[in-house]
């Protein structure tokens, strides 16, 4: 029985409810009156239910799809402005005891290079990332209690935060590790993590169990209920995601929104971020084996509808996607992207060569440098942001959502983005990127509504040019 307030996975992600939702969407995909009603509700910027959003996803009328795209762009601008937050993944270890059939880290893969970073190697990796200009990392590790115990993760976080190289510093560490206990989530919270991220992969229980035949990840309920344990452990910023291509996308879309509704119903705050990765080629993995892949157009539609359905939630697109695809979906609601990513263990300090046995999790489609990505974003009119202010000021969970819902982003996140961009321009940018960036900052200062905030931001920008660092609202 469907119950969004239940703590049981099969009740807040109800297969019966999803199937009824998909049938309802099919029955109403050409119902212009209903679709217009749903779009009118969406314009109030208070979100949509999984059933309402599923109707829009099923709709194939070109003029209505265009309305969805335009509305998604408006909502993104309203709540997030033209900022794009940048981060990089850091793979600590690819040892794993699970049998996930879509991931090259699966235990039976004997020809991938197994690696685990020492703390000394982490220092080298983080130094290389700081020298690019990164301030925010997402650490990744396979599930292996012997090689990757929680103590190793905690020690690694402590090491990362301790590294200060030149003007570099990692100010926020997000964590993407396997589902764990309330006690371990409490330890992660005490270690000062930002967002806890866990991809569901698929909400279809039967497919989930078939795709995870061996290892602790096989337990659908334990995995699906992880965010509730994280919240109980004090982590109020959590990130959801499915791996599109494993199961039928409309099923996954409904399940994803139901999970967001569940978090809101039980904990009073929805997901801080939603990621939308698509399955990609990797060692030992051929994505054509999975027959549920989605086109770029469907992918763009999903991104737009996530923004419409959960307007306050950040949306992440990784370097799994090409420059062309990222360019297509950025205006539709994306607020965070990775840049200059390496999915191999130790790949930043010592990149793997072509003839080397890989340790990478998947192929990276967008292989540009961080400077090239920063310049690309600015040329499109976006502000590359390295901001971590909300997390460090305690504006997490419902406090961040209150800031977003009150539309104070332009008086807070906008100037913070400009100041962190100025840091990047002064410390890491190429001459051309710096020239473009200085003009962008001058222009974007005028978009800060509060005269007082604008004046303080101008003062801090001058201070940054004179060598000072780390100002924030």
C-alpha cells in the first residue's frame, strides 16, 4: 500500500502506485485541459506531484513540451539565477564486494586495476585538484568493509580538509559511498561532510535485485531506506539519483519523485540534489546490453520536468555527458556540473596512459580542462561558482530551502558566486578566461538587488584582487 510517510521502502516507493501513475499518464497524455492545469500549477513554483509530472513526461505534443522547457528555464532563473556550481569527483578506492552488473568495479571483474589511495596519495590528488581551482569534491569508494571501512573514509575526509596548497583549499567534501548505518552517518556528519549522495540505480525492485545479484547492495530495502538513516544520523543534505538506462525511464522518473516526496513528508525537507546519470561505456560494461537507454531529447525533457516538479532542488549533470548534451540541458534546470573529472583512482596526480590497465569506473565524455569549462560557461552567460558558503554557515537542509524559497538567492548565492569566481580568476585562470571573467563580474554586480549587499560584494572583490581570500555572505 502506498504511503509516502512510511519508513518501509516498498510502501513509499510503491510498485502498484507507480504502475497506476503510468496508466493515468498514458490515459491523459493528450488531455490538453489537464496538461494546461498542471502547467499552471507548476508556474506557482511550488512543485508537482509524481503523478502530475508523469502526465507531462508522457505528453508528446511539441507545443506543450516547448512550454515545459520555457517554464523550467524560468523556474531555474527564479531560484538559482545563472549560477553553475562546479565540483570534481575524487575516487579513493575501487575495491568492491558487490556484483553490480552495470559497474566495472563488480567483484568478478579480474582485469580492472584495483587501487586504493594512501593518505599520502590523497594529499597529491587533492593538491592537483586545488591547483586546478577546485573547492568542492565528491569522494567515491566501492563497498568493501575490509579495504574501505568507515574509518578509512573518515581519515580521508580529515586529510582532504587539512590540505592547504598556495591559495587552494577544499571547502566542502560531499560523500558518495554505499548505504550504511545510522551510527556511521552520524560519524560522517561529525567529520563535516556536505551532502551525502547515494544513487538508487533503479526503483524497480525486481530489476534492482537482478542487477545486484551479489553483495550487500542486493538488499533493496536497506539501500532504498538509506536516506532516512542518514537523516536520523543528522545529515540533512542528501542527494538522490537513478542510473537512467537500467529500467524504463518513466518508471524511474515516478520513483525518483516519490522518493523526494517521501523525504519531504517524513523529514520536512526534500533532497538537496538530484543527479541524472545515464549508463555509459566502461571497462567490462557494454551499455548496449541494457535496452532501456534514452535519447538526448528524452533526457532533456526529464531534466526540465525535474526542475518543474522539485523547483528548490539542485540538479547535477556529470562529465558522463558530452559538451553538446550539457549545453542542451544547462538552461533547463541544471545547477551543478563536474569539471575536468577523472573516474580512475589516482588519476589527477598521475593520469592513466592508454596502454595502462584502467582503474576507471566509466568513460568521461566531456574531457575539457577546468579552465576551458569555466570559459565556456561564461561565454554562455553563466557564472561559474565555487561557492561553499551555505554549508559552512550552517544553511543546510530546511535552512537552505527557506533561503531558496524566499528568493534571497540573488542577495546571497549570487555575490558568493562572483567572489569565488574572482578567486579562480586571480589564482588559476588563463589570460583569456580572466579577461572574460572580469567583464562578467562587473556586469553581474548590477544584478544584486540589495544595494548594501552589492556595496559589500564590491569591497570584497577588491580585497580578493589585493590577495585576500574566502569572503562569504
